């Protein structure tokens, strides 16, 4: 591709004397370690580094540099107003707007993004094919690739969408985070469907206020055109009404609200299955069987059905598959080695997610032992709220570390404690592995041990170093040795 085509519709403030419109570009990057000999390098100022200051240290010199200020270089370069805001358009130019050839489904909300996105993928895989982008990585066909961000940066995202087109996959579901929206990662993508799951207390370290947080989410629906669809959880007010008033898209609503186009009713849940009724434009479906736990997953599954319906798929072809869905990695993972109590690992890490999870578990007439913490360098204001929520439902609380990063684990735990009045319920075990084992040792017949916050994550992040850790592996190792191999095991063995 020629440089003039890469820069199409970009306002150029300055061109170096050696710049021409006919520079051949074969590769686009904003990473100095990813430059090859025919690269266009886009300088971006991040939170920690400004690549304007790093480009002269790159091992390979690019063919063209796009910057937003003057730099010292012999490489042809141009200056534009804002490289961060312009990067998605540069990507659309270079990758030839790959999202325009796809049925792109964006899912946003505080909770439920991963589950809704992956249920949607599974439903579409049964009738066609679908790729997934989000917290659990890139997925298409039998391939799975890890990612560092829920919503990847524009170059990585557009490159992946290009590869999806080459695989002749037409459906893609993507988790759209509020930070991803604010950072312009999804600008110039053509969404056929956007889903709003809910909005509650989260990410206020970044957004500062709930209003700012909501306005970030709202941008996704303001991007939609008249041919696209907005799938809205009508139970999440007042945000649902505000989105409806602000989007040009065709509306599909869902929830228990009587005005919902897809109305949910008569939910009955057990640990392994949930039954519900659904009133839809194509008829009433009674006693639908969903092989997932909790009323919140009924909402996630219904949002997925709405997304597929928006793309023209028949509800009959979707409903019957809900009883055979595969487990979502890190969500309500039940571990059974024959022990006389329930053990569950779940990703829930927000006040709302914890409340939904524990409220549903409390209906099963089982005492709850919970192991949880809160991540460092994140929204501190939610910690005491999480403590308050957990105290309401749990008979025993074990507070532990959860990716403290640069913060002190005990200070984070103390923040959670501020929301707990009955501290006699609480044990403090900062080492997460020991905390999990202690919970499993304490559990009595019929009780439920729930370990939340990390799900299927495989590391724990401390200040300057990383430790290998997986909640599921720790739990399985203990239970396997004590209940499967019938040998003793204690915290002293760790």
C-alpha cells in the first residue's frame, strides 16, 4: 500500500522534505519491537512511554513515521494532530476496513461481557461460524490466542479481523470495555449489533464518576447507524432509557421489565441448570433449559439470543441449544472430586457481580464460605462495597490477595474490611494459595466454597514480579489428594 492511501482522510500538519505519497508500506505498527523494513510506524504517547522518544532506538528503521510532534530523524515522516485518535482510521485504511465485511457484535457493560459474548459465539457456531475477541483471548475455529487487553489496540484488532475474513468467518463477537472506547480502540469499526448488559459501580479509579463511566459506554451506541441493532437490558435503568434516546439503531430490548421485546419470566435455578420462560416476537417459549447457574446468566443468554435474532437467525434454532452450551472459562467452574461440599471458582470481581452470584447461591440453602480480595491499582471505592455485599450472604469470609501490584495486600484487605460489620466472620490470609486451602479444610458437609476474583487466570501480579497461580489448579490439587487419592493434606504441605 502507498503512503497516500495509508493517510487517506487524515489531516496532515507537516511533511518532512523527504516524504512522498508513493512510499510503499507493507506493515503497520506502533510497537518499536515490531518494525520491519517496509513498516509505517505510528508514534503514540501512552501512560508510561512516549514512542516519539523511542523510535531512534529501534533496531530497524521504518519506511515512514506518523507523529504528532516534531522528531529528529532521517526517516520520512508526517505530523498529524492526534495519533491516538487517528490510529483507528489509519488502521481502517491500511487493513481495508475489515469490519465492514463482518457481522460484528460488540458487547459492553459492567458485568456479563465475557459470558454474553461467548454464549453468542457458541449459538452462532451451531448455525454458522463465529469468532470471539475479549478477556479470554482471540478464538476462532480451534484456535485460541491470548491477549493482554479485553479490547485490543486498533492495529492488533484490525489485523485479527483481517485474518478472520481470510478464514471465511462472517460473525465476530467482541467485548468492548469502557477504557477501550475512551482510548478510541473501536473507532471506525462497523458494528452490526451492540449489546448493553448493565452498569454498576466499577472502574471509578479511571472514570472518577458513574456518569463518566456511563458516557463512555454510551459512545458505542452513538456509533451505530440506522441499519444496525442495539440490544438493551431494559432492567438496567436509568441507563437503558438514555441509550435508547441516544442511538439511531434499531432497538431490541430484553429483561424482566414488562415492556421488554424479549421478556424473561419464571426463573428457577439449581447449581447446574436454570429453567425460565421467554416471551419473544416469534412466540412464547416455556421452561427453557439453560445449563448454567443463576438468573444473571439467563440475562446473558437472552442477550445472546437477541444478538443472533438481530442478525436474522430464527429463535427456534437458538433456544434448543441452550442446554448444551460449553462452560465459559473461569465462570462458575464447579470442581467435584467426591467431596461432601460444593467448590466453585468464579471471576466475579465487582460489587454487582458478587451480589448476583451470592444472592443466587444463597437460594440453594447452603452455607457459603468465600475466598476473595480486590485488585491493586484499581477502583478503591468499590472495596468496602464488596465487603458489605459478601457479609450479607457468607457465613465465613476469607480475605486474601488478588493481584495487589504496587499496593500492600493488607491495606487492600483493610479497605474491604471497612464494609464488614461482623468481623468475627472474617479470616485474613494474604497468601492466596493458603487462603484457598484453608477454606477447603474448613468446609463442612453441604456447604459451598466459592473462590472469586480471578477465575481461570494463571498468574498473580505483585509489585515488580509475577507468581504463577491458578485458583482452579490449587483447588483441584487439594481435593484430588484428599478425596480422590484418599490421603491427608493440609496447609502445612504447601
